[in-house]
């Protein structure tokens, strides 16, 4: 810190102090701060040493006035706020994206927009330039947020395949359909034939693709799809419990159930135990995600692992590339069957 001329109060070091300490021009310091282009290694080292010695911190507001960027990114969840706190997947993604952006010295702003009014306010905030781009973590068909941000020219990467926007929006997704196929093949390999399904919401890409994978494998095995064995949930524990109850009422001979998220599978286990069904002796249960909910379940869940660390890193990579002017991109990552005691 540097002494001011009034009252002896210390003022924060400025770019001028760094330049004086390093013995270079203010312009050289500025070029180092903006990427080090056209700066010799010796000068860059002198500037970085001066920054450390003076304790200089970049004034992001001043920089944004020059560059037209906010140097921040939004993490947007278009779900009710209680879902953020209940579903462990959102916290895993938030933490991993925060770490990936920290490597670029970019802060991540959490934005929850579960109602129409909240989505309108958040969209207005984003399109006003308060963030440079958005990681959209949940989206439903008919949700206008992604389309409005795309039309406004806001760099955007969605977690999961976009519904209705095609190749116009970047996305990173696990291979939901292939993961579902792996789970149903596993259940069939155990001799199960009356396999139920609690799908995710059918206005989400994961809900649609996991159900499609389930149906494809049964059809390939020559097993007719029994609609009494298929219900949908909303990825909450309560909806998994309610879904399993419906399946037991509609198809009491069900001997396995594939549940499209680990959190819903926890609820399904509760319903099965209440009905006097043993897991896995009477009914095998498979989940999806390999979240903490799978480990905490009783018994621990056989599930499909989504590579959340890779998903987060790829979302950040694709978004930063798009902010830098590159075209939209799509990344689909493989899933993995994890066998535990529920099957």
C-alpha cells in the first residue's frame, strides 16, 4: 500500500506504482495485464515481480470500461430454488465450474430463476452485459431463456442437449441414451424381465433420451413395452417415491426398476421397502448419475456414472472459446455402469 497525501491514509497501489517499481512504462504494465503480447520475457518478469511486491490488484471495473467485458460468468439454474439444495448434482457442477474458471481468474455468479418473473429479471440482467457468458445448467422445452439469450448474442453453453435450438447453442452432455441402454442390459443379464422405468421430466433432454434407451434395449430383446411399467418424475426424491408406488400398483409383478436419477431412486427404495419388497432379492434397482445419493442409499445403488468433472471442464472450455469469438460446439461424453448392491 502507498501513503496518500491526505491524513496519512494508505491508498491501494496503482498501475503507475507497478510501472515505477518495475522500471517500465505504464503501457508495458497494461500489456502484461492483458496477456503479455509484445512484451519481452525480462520485462514481463519485472512487471510480475513488481505486482507481487506492491500488492497491486487489477481494478476489474476500470478494465471492463476499456474492454467492454465484465470478466465474470453466470451459472444459471432455471429450476425452483429448493431443487438446487436437494439435488446434489447441481452443487457438484457448480463447484467444478467454479474451480475451472478460477484457473482463468474469472468469478462465477450463481443465478436461480425458477419462476417466470425470476427468469425475466435474470434475462434482463444478463443481456445488460453484467456477465460475459452463461453456463445454463437446466432447461426444459418451452423455457424461453436459452432462446432469448441466444437471440441477444450472449455466449451460452448448456448442460445437456438443447431442446428446440438444434446446433445454434453450444452444449456439453453425457450420453444419456447409451447410459440407459447399459443399465437395462445389466438388469436383463440378471434375469429380470418385468423392468419398470421412472423417467425424468419428458420436457428435458435427459428425460427423453434415458426413456428412449430403456425402450430400445427392451425392444431389441423382444420384450414388448408395457406402458404400465413406465411413469415419469421430476428428479426429486418425492417423485421417485410416488413413481415407484404407481408402478407397484399398476404392475405388482415388477422385478426391476430403472430410475432416471439417484435421488429419485432413493425415493423408489422407500416405496419398495414400505410395500414389503426386498432389494435386490425381489426387485433390482438401478439409478443414474453416480451422485452422493447413490452412495448413501440403502443398499448402495448400482447406477450410471456421469463424468461431472469432465462435463464442467468442457462447459467452461467451450464457453471461454465462444466468448473469444469461436463458433458454437457440441460435446458428448461417455457414461459408465457402476455396479453396487442394489442389483
